[in-house]
C-alpha cells in the first residue's frame, strides 16, 4: 500500500521531528528517510544523505521539505515502490525527476503515477535575465512580462514526466507565492516549510 501527502509545518525546523513521529505512528512504520537537501540531482535508495531525492523499495516513509521549490512524488502501486523529489530550478535543470523515474524503472516499475504538490507558479517565479539561456537549454519555459522574466518549473517537470512515459500526472500545485496560506521563501524568507512525504507499507 502506498500513501502520500503534503503537510504545512506549523512552526519552523523544530517541528519536523514531531511530524516524523506522527507519520511513523500513523503508518506503523519505523523508518523515515529524509535527505539533507542541497539542490542537487543526487537520489538515495532506501537511505539518506546529502541529496534531493529518495526512492523507497521497502516499507518506510520518505520526506522532503520545500517552500517554493517543486515537490514531486512518483509511485507504482503494483511494484510497491515510490519516490519523493525536491525539484527547484537547479534540480529541474539537472532533471532530478527524470533521473528518479529512470531509477524506478530500473527497479521494475511499469505503472508510475506522479503527483506535483504546491510550489511557486509561473505567475510569480521571477528570474534574472542572466538565467534565460540556461533555462532554455534545460527546457524550462520562460516568458517576458514588461521588463521582468518568469519561468515555469511545473510545466518543465510535467514535460519530463510525459517524455518519460508517465500519463497519470496529478497537479495539486497551487502557487506558494500568491496562493493563500502557503510558505514562500521568495516572499518573506520564511523558515517554515511544507513537508511532502510518501509511505510504502
Ligand atoms: Zn503565483
């Protein structure tokens, strides 16, 4: 059985231990992995360390934290394998989601579904002009509005998923910057985060 979710932390860092304990209790699981996130394309399998994605092939929980970056969960209910990925613009440029997808296929996943949780949207993700070429090279759509430039990470990730053969893509992603009640690092340098998790029972 696979379950997944998105939790808004009530306080900053200190609360994560509580969330972890609650999730372990809820699913009667002893193991919760979470990476030390560094905007990389490093993915761990049934483990954790400095990286931005975790794939679980054994009963356990994997969790990442975000406030604007795109949290993506991939899961295959037939294979009982799932992964959670932190894809900010650097992770999207490095195609961490495609890399996670390929790894899951290596483990025998054939029916992978994807869920994209709240992150900063095309409406609000302003970027510097100096990044335009890098974003174009990475397949991340951009647009000029007035004198400003904006980028669309979620569409880039959806395109990665489609190119990887994923047809079941659920976009639950409201914008964390202009949406009501989310945490946005861009907006106010908050220390609060959203926790996105997936559990394999
Ligand atoms: Zn917005």
